[in-house]
C-alpha cells in the first residue's frame, strides 16, 4: 500500500492510511492511492473517493464512465515473468487517482524514483496521471520487445556461424509464444485507447488531458507496429534456420555422393578381379593382390578427402 500526496503550493509527502481523513483536495493538489483491491477496500477514504472505488471493481479490461469519475481496467505485464499478466484498475477523478492491482501491476517505487524534493505534480489532473501510468505499462511492453529482439539476434548469430544447438527450435517456439502473448495484450489495449480518445468521452474533459490521451494513442500505434514487427522477425528467424538446415542437408548429401562414388569404384574393381577369365593380370598372385588393395585404398582415401572438403566448403 502506498499513498502519495502532491501539493504544488505546499509539500509533497507520503501519507499513512490514518492521514487520509485529513486530506483536502484542491486544484493544486493530487492524491494517488496504490495497492491491492483488498487493501484499498479497507481504507477509510473520503466519501467521494470511497463511493468511486466501491462502484468500479471491473473484472475484465474496459472503460466505465460515471458522473464525476471513470474507471479503466487493463491487463499489464509482470516485471518478473515473460508470460504473466495481471489486471490493473484505475479509478480516476479530477484531483485523485486510485490504482488497484495484484502483484507487480504497479511498480510504485520505479514510478516515483525520479521525484526529488518538491515537485509540481500537484497541478496535474487524475487523467494526466492515469495516462502516465498507462504509458508506463507501454514501456514495459517495449522492454519485453527489446529482450525478444536481443535473444533473436543471439540466436541468428549462432545459426549463421553454425553454432546452433539442438534446442534452437525450442527457443524459437518460446519466442513465438511470447510474441503472440504481446500481440494479444496490445490488442486488448485497442478498445481502451479508442474509448479514451473518442469525442464523446467526457466532453468536459480539459484540453490538456485530451492532448495527453492523443499522445497516448500515438504511443499505442507505435507499440502496435513494434509488436507486429517482432512477430515478423521471429518468423524470419525460423526461415533463416530452415535455410541453414537445407544448406547443411545439401552439403551432407554431396559428401555422401562422393563416398558412394568411391565405394562404387572399389566395388567395380573388386568385381573385375573376381571374374573367372584367364588373363595374365589375374595370375600375379600376392603381388597383384597387394597392388589391387593399394589401388582401392588410394581411391577410397582420395574420394574421402574430396567428400570432406566438399562438406566443409560453404
């Protein structure tokens, strides 16, 4: 549970739950309450905020608009797991915001670590802070895309240098699944962003807040493009791997062909020497046997060297 009170004409400070009853919200102040739904439900909140939180326990992603506040619920990535999401609920008023989520839905410390001394965040509205929190989670998706791209680069380098391991396909399957999860997550944001930027969403919303939502939409569009691009990159990596496997297969077949030619020549010579014709060549005795064996051995060595050289040649 974290409670942060920003006052543009006073002091920014962290509050204890017992201090909430003394809070007086003005145009130059902003109250941010963050915690799990159970923690927030147990607070002694001001009546206006208490009624808002009680009426906005959304179970799925979406936006719900009330008279003096609105609620946004969106799935967010975990900071510790690549495939875990949780639902974050934002209850937004004019001068206050409640963020409720389980686990790592909100990394409060990371969001306020740049606040040193007194700030002017008290002049922000709840909508502006809400847009900043959503943009923060867009940043999490960008970080996850970056980690996938780095893993793809390492994997492709191993493929191109011939040092890929047996679990390359397994790594590709994991990256493909992560890219699909990101696409599903970003698809879930689409309806929320479109609702927040519609002309009929809170007609009395301040112009500054509408500008922030417009910037949020532009950020979402860039995020959508990056997710589509990372999926295409994963698919291209599979095609690169398939090309490398086909190349290795062709080299192996070429090598086996040379071995087959050498063994065929040896077999032909052995067949010739095994014929039951009376010829001076077949009456050389041990000397002829030794010479024939050396010739066959030489043919085998030469074809083996050619085969190994052809396999090493890219």
